[in-house]
């Protein structure tokens, strides 16, 4: 039986009919009177290029859309889910939020995020996403719904000091392509120079539960952290254990230490670190450190043997929480601008994240001149075809599941215990926190 509830009531209660599925508000066709929307953004919560570029994006959008006022609210990335949940409970939800991909399942399944590919008119959606990298669009999916429009994202890069390569007798035009070569290169550099060979924010100090880079290492070996159905973690699979054991081998060889990002960046700035794997979002910062000091280059993420790497993504997507049809239209217009050719020109050139619209890197109206002057972005772009989503865990304990993996991997790599036993123990603890367990 269908009750005569209003569209908004249906939306608020999340009622679905068996025939048509979930019912969403009919987004307004246009903005005909002034409207204000809130935009929770973690770049605004920081100082520096991320904050300044985001302010520029918002200001340019409002100048082009004078009927829409955007209130930018800085919220720490790790606190975003809690802040959104608190404000929803207080009946003041954000209209748009920048959500890291590991929080996406929680946003969609627990916080009532709006599936944007269902709320946005089909013709409008199709027109906007044309020309976007399909693997990038897939980042915003949870199951068969798209809860986020990929916004600021990147893949892992190997940044390296070409001068140290030369000093050690290595060819800087031939960076390491496999993890075995990373170890060999690092040992050679440490033997021939006074520099450290390798560092990376894969696990360890200050990384916390952010397992995106560890997921990339695991996927590159054919492993996984969660099954395709999203119902069971897979920390104990042989390929997963082998990937963690490879990192243990780097530590045992004396080329991978448990140092913080700050220490690694300081070492890179001083020309005392040869290779550093991390997000491409650090590109502009690292270039500024290297200027006048040494030649900084970048390479794609290393793989295992003949198997190409499977880079995951860090970063965030734009998630719509507004339930008001007019604010939904305003939110969608903002989301479109932020992921437009102009939006990505600012995001890439000012912050260093990848453009979801790769054609603009060869377009002189947008990024061509910048890319020509900053070729480090090219290896990152080349990885997009192989990019795998940063998988999020379901349920309310999703962060504890990720933390369990990261703590176990840190113990397995930097400790002395048996790698397989440590990962099997983590499997049991994490699976107990999965929904339905």
C-alpha cells in the first residue's frame, strides 16, 4: 500500500517503493532567486596552497553564478564524517562536503548522502561527465550508486633525486620499475653516497588508518583487502601477505625505516633521500624544496616482477547531502564548476592533484603550458588507466577495520614476528567488526 506522503517526506524518511526503488527530490531546473549553500572542505582547514586554491575556486564560481552564495567551512579530513553526522543530527547538514574515499561507504550507507547520478537529471549528468576518465568516475561508486564526484585525487608516485642517482652510478632516465629494483637501487645509493635510499608513507609513523597506499602495494601483487561483495576482509590471502612480506624485506635490507612524513620531506629537501613514494599531491611542495638544490624527477609506482602496478587513489569526492531541491541544484552547479576544465586547471596547477579531464593537459587554454613546465605530472597521468579504487569498508566500524590492517602491517614490517601470523590475527579481529559478523 502506498501512503500519500509528500515528496520531501518520502525523501526524509528514505522510503522506497518496490517498483521504482528509492525516491529522491526533484532537483530544481534552475536557480531563480538567491540561495546560499554550505561547502565543507578539508583543504580550507589547512594553510597554504590547498586553502588558497580552494578560496579561488569558490570566488570564481560565485562571480560566475551571482545567485548562489557558497559558505566554505574548513573541516579536517579525518573529522569530516563526525562533523557531518553531528550537523545532520542538529538539522543543519552541509549541502556539499569533500569526503575522503575511505569514508564514502559510510557517507552513503549511514549518513544519507544523495546518489548524485539519480538526483541529477540524466541529460545534465551525461553532459557533465563526458570527457572524464571512467576510472576516476568509478571512484565515487558504492555498489551500483554514485555518491561522489571525484574531486581532488592522486595516485602514488616515486619522487627521486636524479643527482643522487648519477652520484651512485645509476641512470636517472631508468627509474626503478619493480620493488626488487627499488631495493637494489636503494642499496647501491646507500653504498655509494651518504644519502638514504628509500622512504614512503605506506605504513608507520603518522600514517594512521589511511590505508590507500598500502592497498596499492597489495593490489599490485594481486592481493586485496576486502572481497568483491564487500562483506569480508581479506587480510590473510597469500598475495596480501606476500605484499606485506616484501615491505618487511625492504626493512630487513636496511632501506625502509619507520620515519615520519616530516622527516622524509626534510631529508628530501636536504638532498639526503634518493627515493620517496607518496601522493602526487606533494609534487608542488617537493619541487619548491628541490629548486636550486637538486633535480627532482618522478616515476610511476613500482610493480611486482612482470606484473604492472595497480595504483590506488588518495583524495576525495564531492558528496551531496542537501535534501532541498533548490539547494541541490545550487550544489550541483558548484560540483560541476569544481570538476570542470577550469576547476581542474586550478586544482592541478595550484595544488598538484590530477585532473579528471586529461584532455586539458594538452590544451593551451588550460594546462598545456603548465604541464610543459612541470613534466612530473606525466607519469601520474600514465597510471590512470590502471588505477584501482581505494576500497572503503562497510559499517560503523570502518575506521577501526582500516586501523587494524595498518597496525598489523606496521607490526609485521617493522617488528620481528611472523608476517603471516600477524596478518591472520588481524584478519580475525577485523572480520569481527564487519557488519553481520
